[in-house]
């Protein structure tokens, strides 16, 4: 590092309290998602809001964690630090539960495909501030966004944006397109703290059964996108004997990283970004974060690139695996609404449903357990009880523990029959009766 660079860095390095004091009343702040959320800055901003009850700052984000839940998303501060979520987590669900007791409105949601969030933030919302965790500055005078390039990079590149970064030695420096130059930074705060980790969810026999059914659909040389949770982990476990797989995924997970380390993934047959595994955000255990640190086999890119269906489709044989909460007899999926409330959001599901099917030889898979609520509720239903996340026109293959249903090329009647066949046996008779009442089936 040159003397001039060192002086420049020192000039903008300050305490977290000093940094958040630079955020004006009325600001629109983009908070990095998941492991990229900066704990020292969030704690300082929450402390400022407690001391300034008239302040009003919008917090725009996806997938918040306990770090935000105990600071800027504290229910007592929601009138000052106003949550504007693109994707709910347990934090927002807890806030909604508390609000229900007082008839207060739900935490507000901005419906959007993940690929569109950068444009939404920069162009439509007009965010003016980014707060994010970054890796220490490299020899070229740049900070890597590490686990979270996603929408953060777009905000960092917005002309005139206020860029406040928390430098953490435990944040991995990741290759690809994730760098913010020192010259663009407004303020730096140093805080070495463990990153939020996402332990592997325990897998059930049902998860493993579904995972095995999906793994049978994956050919050697396929390019993978996996979602989050026990089901995708079960799919990864079922792929350990495959060869020459590739990865182009929004989220890098423990399961995908294990496939790379095992030599199952070599990205040798990819048409775009050949030879490297591509992601836009990573969330898992410390071993995952160590694995992606300066690893030439792994690269990160902004979400409007990674999740762009046209980019996804440039790879052949893309296999996309995503979960849902409900599927109706037409094949439409509600993947975000449970019990009359927003549970998560669209995220990148539709991006990859479209991109995978556009890929030559691609397969878009929607997977779920056949039942919920301890077996009391069927996930395959006559009519959805929430918004349509994935349109019936776009659903390709549906998998439950009772089998697979390829909906492409099928009429509405054929779709209903195929979906009833993979529903839990306890609900098939009722579903058939409802299908007849809807005039989907004869007899």
C-alpha cells in the first residue's frame, strides 16, 4: 500500500457512531443481506435512532438475520428505522406476529425478482446510502464485498451514493466482480467479528427421498442452481457420484461447496464462466467462507448478472432446484405466503425457473414435501391461498416424496392428474373431488 493510499484510508476511517452520523434524516439506506450485514454499523444506527426519536430513515434489504433483528429492525424502532423488505426472514415474521396483536400493518414488502432488485433500489427507490461488510483492502486499493455482491455492488456504483463500509478481517476476499475502490468510499469502520453462519438444516427421510428423485434427473455435465435448506442439501448428497458438474447459482451453500471439494464439480462443460463456480451471495458455515476466500475456482458477480435468465440460459443443461409452499392443480406455485401472511418472497425462484427452461436441455424443478403442519395440510391444493410466485405456464417438473410430475406439454386435466398422483395418499381423493368440481376432470 502506498503512503498516499494509506493516508487516504486513514482520513476516512472512524468510529461506527461517527459513520452513521453521516446518514441524514430521510435517507434511504441499502443494507447488505445475510452475512454481509455490518453489525457495528447497525448497532450504532440503532443507538442513534433510540437517541433521536424524530428521525426517519428507510432500511431497504433482503434476508435479514439476528444481527439486524436486535438492532435496526428492533420493533421499538420501526417508526424511525423503517423496514422495507424485498425478502422476509424469521425477523420479519416475528415482527408481524407482534404487530398482529395491535392490528398494526405488516412489515412492508417490495415485490421483486431478485435479478431486478439492483435496478429497483437504484432507479425506482432511489437509495442514497450503502452499509455493508467488506474484506480488508487489497493491494490495488479495493474492498471485496466477499459473501455478498448481490445488489450491494449496484448501490456502491451509483453516482453520488454514500458508501459506508465495515472492514472485517473475517470476511473472505472473493474473486470475480465484487470490488469497491477506496476512492468511492465515504467512511470506513474497522470491526473484526465472526460472520453470521448458517448451519446445515437436519435432513429427514422425506428430504433424502426427494433428493434422490431429483438427483436422478441430473445428468453428468449439468449446471446446478440450488436453493437453501435441507432439500437442496439432500440433492447435493445424491450427486456425489456424478461427474463434470457446473455451478451457476444465486447462493453458494455448504452442500455445493462440498461437491466442488469432492471433484464432482469442475465446471468443464459450462459455456459461460467455464472452469469456475459462480454465485452472487454465500451463506453457510465458516468452512464455506474459508473455502471461497481467494479461491480461483469460485467467482462472485452481481445478481443482475447471475440471475439474469438470458445469462443463465447461456449454459446448457441447467438444473434449477427451488422449493415451494403450495402448488395448485394447474401448476401455479405460491412459494412465499403462509397462514395469510408474507413468509418469504419471490427471491430468485422465477429467475432460475425461466433461465433453466430456456437453457438447452435445461430442467426447472420445484420441490416440496407433500404435506405441511405435521401431515395435516396438503401442499398440493385446488386453489392457492397466497400470491402466485411461479406462473402455471412456467412450472416444469414438480417433485414430492411420492414422485415426479413433468407439467410441460400437459393439458390442465393432465396436469391435475399428474399432481394428484404425487400428492400424499391421504389427500388424493379430496383433490380429485375438487378437480371435478372445478371441471378440470370428467366423471
